[in-house]
C-alpha cells in the first residue's frame, strides 16, 4: 500500500534548495507543474483528511488549489478524495513529500496528535507553510521543536484553535490589558469533554485490519500494537500513544485566552489528579494545577504569580461569589473564570461571550489584533505575504508552540500523579528538578469489579515499579519506532 521512505530519502529527492524557499514562483518551477504564484492561488496539500482536515480544506478550497491528499484510512477519507478527483492521493505523507513537494506551497495537517510534529516539522524543512490542527504536538519537546523550526524557516504557520481568530479572545485580551479586572492571580477552566471513551483497559481482542486502512502507517512513530476497532478512526483521542485526552482536545480552545491575555511562559510548578489512571488510556476525569511566576506587566497591568486550574470529565470549578444563580458557565463546551483584584471575568470556550461578574460592560481600547478573515483564510493571507513584512496569524507557532507546552504539561502532571507531590519544572531545560534518580511509580493495568454470591470482588493489578525519571523523560521527548524521526532541534 505504501512506500517506506526515510527523511533523508525525501529530502534528497525534493532538493536541498527547496528548504530555503517560502513559495516558489512560476518562472522557477515552470508551467509543467501547473504551479501558480502566491499572489494568485496556493497549491495546498492535506494530511489527515477524514475529520477536521475536511473542515480545514473546506475553509480554503474556494480560493486555493487542493493538489494532494493523504490519509491512512481511505474509507474514512473517501468522500474527500471524491470531492477533489484531480488531487494526487497518498497513504504516506513521506511519499507525498518525496513525489509532490515541488508542486506544493502549503500543508494542512489534521492527523492524530502523535504525528502532528512529524508532518509539520518536515513540511517546514521543505519550506512549506503549515496549518496544524490542535494540539500542536504530542510532547513538550515536539512543541519546542516546531516553535524553533518556524522561526528558522520563516514559513507562515497557524495552529487550528480557531477561537484565536475570534472576537471572544480579542475582547478578553482587551479587557485584561486595560486593567478592567485588575491583577489576575487565579484562573479556573473546564470542559464538558470527553465525549469519546476514556478510562479503558487495553483491549485483549485483535480484530481484522480493514483493507482500506494502513494500520502500520496509522501507528507511525508509536509502538506497535494489534489492531482493535476501539482505536480508530475517532476514538484515538483517549489513548495516550495517539492523543492527549480531553485536555489536549479542548484546552487549546479554552485556555488560549488565558495564555495570551496573561502573557504566560513556562510554568514553575504543576500537579495533577484524576479518576483511575491506567497505562494506555486517559482517565475519565482530570484536574490539573499549574503555577506561573510573576511576569512583569503588559500594557501597564501587572502580571503577578498566577495559578491555573483545569477540570474535565464532568468536574467543574467552584462558582464565583456574586455570580447570578442558575447561570450556566458552560458555553460551547467549557469556560474560564479569571479572578482579578478588581473584578471577575468569565468567558466560554473559544473566549466566547465574555462578561464581568459585576455586570459592568467595559469599553476598552482595542489592543488585540482583530481578524476579518476565517482562521484558515488568515493563514492563507499570511502565506501570500512576504515573510519580511508578514503580519503573523493569531495562532502563529511562535505563540502556539509555547502554549502547547502548557497543554501537554497537564498530561505529564496527570501521568505522574502517583509520585504524590507537586512537580517543579525547569522550562528552559525541559526537565523536572525534584524527581529523584531512585523514585519509582506504578500504574494500574487492570481495574475490575464483580459480584459473586452477593459479595463484591475488586481486582486491581499494577505494573512493576517503573523508574520515574526515565518514564517522564520519554513523555517529554518521545522515543520513536525505527523508521520515524524528527529534524534536529535548531539552536
């Protein structure tokens, strides 16, 4: 079904000169490839097209060319393939880059989380603009890498947290930057997700792989596991090897106004808790607390130490004092509560429908960038601008990368909760400083309940002790399967 091509192979085939180009004009590539200048139309490829990828394609298809499509599940992708019959079809994005890189200006990546960094990093190395779905990457290291590669290559970038281009996030920033609620020392945020299965033990049954699915390519850099229908095409979000659970799915929408308005960087402390934590599947509900140090000021508003607390799976934060009885905090899938020294600001998912608990309606200066276009088309606009004078998108990787580190840090906190302590984080060096060499953790492999003759029986089995430092190091920077690798981290 697919041709196995290494990174070195497709870089050689594509030509070293491509890596230095942002968009290649007609007079360079020639009319034989049907390539049009960026002032006219972009030639866009998409990887992962059956779900959100299709939505992103719909966001650009009326004005740009869709020239290549790639997916590991051709049944799930069938409708999109049929919609664009002239686009080249691929199982393997590496083969697509090898064979069609000279025909592509930009790439949309909407694969499962664990392959975001691979698809995006290699696209940037080839000089291709990249729109990558949220969460931007699967680990802290991958997030940092994409941030640095974007700066090095100068391509136009956008993470797919579409609320960042909306008026809600813009309004929240304007209010906070004008001091409308004073200094923010605490934020509580939540989502009503997951809406897919979580808290599951590893299935023991092996199912037949459909002919339309390349299971090995779907696994990509993750360790091999037998195929089971529970993993794919959509429920992968709940499995650690492929997704990041409810936190990775929704925090990129709900916490973005928090990260942006409060000018957050790296946290210094983090801790997590959850319902039963299993080896391979995210828990049914989680709570994560992150502490950020004092950060100076923004627009003359001081930014003191702030504690961000996240809830999901049905858990919700305490209701603020003074909030109207019966007021539902859940707007479009979640919400965030900013506690300031002068007032409390509440908004929904995507920063939607912000308001102050006091009832006051601010009229603040408009400091945050206002986006007239859709999230996808603002990225297209950036792709067509000269990189020397380009106006960055509202979720450019220079912001989305550090923000994504916040999101995957929450996953780390939950998975390390059996250490029973607050973890201290050195963001610059991407390491925890208070995990000892000899500390170990144990994770539940089986958790079941049965009743025999009226008597309950609980069965809980654990892994052997696992070295905590080695375990967390692998989560910070994944070890990939043979045949899969990232570019080197730029200095």
